[in-house]
């Protein structure tokens, strides 16, 4: 696997910013963080227990 140095990473970052724009990248990052947080929360819940079941009680 080729080694990615700082120059290559900067070039990739510039291309991504050009394609998506700064505002959209912030929104994508926020949604990704929320998804990861929900995934971790789901891993920590007991099996078979759901948010809708908790609210019904």
C-alpha cells in the first residue's frame, strides 16, 4: 500500500473541498458524528430493547 505524505493529503483535502464546498462538509461531518454516536449507543443497549419500548413504559 502506498504511503500518503502530507502533500498528498493536502491535495486530497483541496479536491474534496472543491467538490463538496465548506458548508456541506460541515453538515456531512455533523451527520457522521451523529450516526457514530447512535451506533455506539445501540451497541451499549441490552439486546432486544428499543427506544420505542422504553417510551411505552
